[in-house]
DNA sequence: ACAAAAGTGTTTTGAATACACCCATGT
DNA sequence: ACATGGGTGTATTCAAAACACTTTTGT
C-alpha cells in the first residue's frame, strides 16, 4: 500500500567520508525553477526527505542512504532534532519545497542523523544519479539552505564526542588500512596532532587491531603493514572506563 | 496571539530526582473517563505535552517543567526521538488522547528529554497541582502508557553515559553536600560500588570541589564536612581527555 | 561504652607523554 | 644515492586500584 508523505517531519543526513587526510560531507544538488522570481536555482543541500506516514525515521534515513549510495548496512546515528519555526522561512527554500513536494508546507521539524561511509564505496552509484551529489571538504562548505550548516556543525561535534568512546571512526576507512591512515583520520577528526610512536603503542595495547600479512603496494617509500579491526575482540576486551569519576 | 497545538509532535520528559540513595522519576497521574469502555482510568505517565505551532521543542519542555515544578533553570537534555507508528496504537491511549486534547490524533512523534532536579525543591509546588504527580523509584515503575517505559530506560542510559564525561550529576544534589552523598549518587547511577578512599582522593584531585567550613547537623555519628561544586574552577580546569585514543 | 559513619596513607601497577634515529622501498 | 614515509625503545610522571584502622559524634 502506498503511503503519503507526512508534511511535518523530515530527516536529514550528514554523510561523512574520509579521503587522503581530508574529511568530506556528501551534498546533493538542488535544482528547480523558482516560478515566483522566474529564476533557475542550483545549489547544494544535505540529503534528506520528508517521512512517509507509516515509516519510521530510521527507515527514512536508510532509504535515503540506499537511494543515494546504493549501500546497505551503513553506520547511522540520530543526533538531534532541528525544530526552529524559522528554519523553513526563507522564500527560496519555501519555493523549493513547494516545487518538489507539491504539498503546502508549513513548519517542518527535521531529525538529523550522521552517517559514516567508506569514501569510495559509494562513488560508483553516485556517478549515475539523476540528482547529482558531491563530496565536499568540510572546510569548503558554503552557505547551505535551511539550517543545514548548523546541522553539519553539530553533527561533527557529535561525531567528535562519539569517537572518544567508541571506535566508530573505522567505518570511514577501508577494511584493510595502515596505522598511518588511522592516525591521519583521528588527527583530522579531533583536530590535533598525535605522537606517532605513542599512537602505535596505544593501538597495539588496545588489542583489537590485528596486523595482516600484507603490505601496501606501489608507494615510493617503505610500504606500510596493513591492519584490520577485529570486532569480536573489541567487544570482548571493551571495558567501561569513566573519565569523570572512578 | 494564541497558537494552536500541533497534533503530530509532542515532548516527553524523564525528570530524575535523587533522595537517600534512591533514584526517582517524576510521573504524573492520568485520569479520564473512557467513554467507549465506560470506565474511569487512573494511572501514571511521563509528563509531556503536544507542542504549539509556533513553539520550539525546548520551549515546550521548559513549559512543562515550569508548570509541574514551579522551577526555572533546570537541567534539560534532549536525547532521542520516539517515532514508531505503533506507539499511539493502544485503544486506551487513543481514548485518553481524544479525551484530553479534543483533537483527532493520528501518529505522534515524541521528542524525549531528561531533566535533573534537586529532589525536594519541587515538592512544594507538586503538593498543590491539580494533576497529581509522584516521585517513583526507578525500580518500582510498572507498565506505563505509550512507550514511556522505553523512554525512561533509554533516558537513564543516556544519563549514565553523560555523567562519565560531565559533572552534571551534581544537579541532583543540594548546593551543599557531603562526599558520601556524592559517592552514593554515583554508585546508584552507575550501579556499582566504589572504594571510599580512592573516591575521595579523586574528588580532591579533580580540584573543583571545595570544602566548606560547615558540617552536617544532627546526625548520630561523626558529622561530615560539606562541599560545593565550583563551576568556575571546573570550566577552567576541564581538559579534554580521550578515552578511546590518545 | 557503644553504634555509626567520617576520614585518612601507602604500595603497586600500568598508561600517558616526551623524545630521535635507522629501515625499506621507488625513482 | 636520495627522498619519502615506516617503524621502533626508554625514561619519567601520574592516575588507578587494592587495602584497614582511627576519629568524632549522638545515644
């Protein structure tokens, strides 16, 4: 049975990717003809959608991810609700909503998620989308529609907090990775440099990264050993540790 | 200008209190006449409300807190959205919604908050409410309407996580407290016992708890010194510390 | 005097940090 | 041979954890 869209609730997703020391967010193109101002508009926004009447928010989020990247089983975390009555106030945004949904839109509350994907796994699908999508480096994101800039900022804050206690950053790396890639990733996310020897010591001490019998190929320096994250070991070893109090 | 209620979005709040080694949640009575089944219903639920068309979610949450406890400036944290289309499915709950709002209700998405209040500060106001409210020990909470049990469980999980990195648990204690009260609080929240000497050592090392020149009165044992939390010192001293990685 | 909880110190173990050089590969 | 990043060890400092007895009050 076909379900109707609920015009009050939407979902928006900050999809993070990591490539060669840079943190990127996947943005989609928004193109439409603003019939009031008789102008064609083309800009970027976060991927998102209204939610169907009978659909859960998580389902809507996965639906968007699937449609955009072709992938299932992606890391997804709900982090906040953006609900200012002013957020759908700009004329251009209202015109776009009207043009794309055909529904008369008033206030929309959006539930924000962030998602972590391995940078290049989606790129095959991305190339063939009708709605074009672009990986945009986090520092190069300009003014976006609605409150999408706030959503990204706040999402990144949440991600930063989260990686302090859980090894989810690995979702951004390929299955096999070098310790240098791992360190680069943490340095970008946390925005500070780490001592290479101490970093490696810590990784080894943690006990759930296992070295493979494989090394990098075709780099013009000493090739690095590849590692993988051992999820089963992680779950076993993981012990709660309170930073504020004993 | 009077604003209408938005019948799609609500806010529910898990209000925590702590008293004499026990963690409590503030629940309100729900009484109504179920005209379909010709029965009077009286049970407990989380405090909550639909949101006005022009109101932010945070505002709705503070409105509920104020009306219930008479207090402003209460610690409040949004932690999740509960959106299962099934959550408003039970007949009795639908009858109650119909009876209290007068609006025809379909699916309601609720945004959940938890709040920390100093146990007895609200009790003056609570005694005079039309809608009766009860502090209920966390272990004694039985089946509640909608998905309110899930909301409480998940809220407590979030609170547990949060106190690992921020000293918000203090919101549950009076301004002046003994180290024993503080330890009891952490033991209840984290659900394990701590070594008293090590606990005190840690508190002193943290450097933002200051001993007052005051002691407990009229206890039939050696009276304990009172302490206060020094917010300014806390902000100064607080240094980021990553538990998962360097 | 007794009951009840407050308050205190030492030792051991392990993580965090700081720091500089040799190694393996491609060109 | 040289440029490039990979990979390694030691010493110090500090927090975490384990552990038992004396002190002060009210009754």
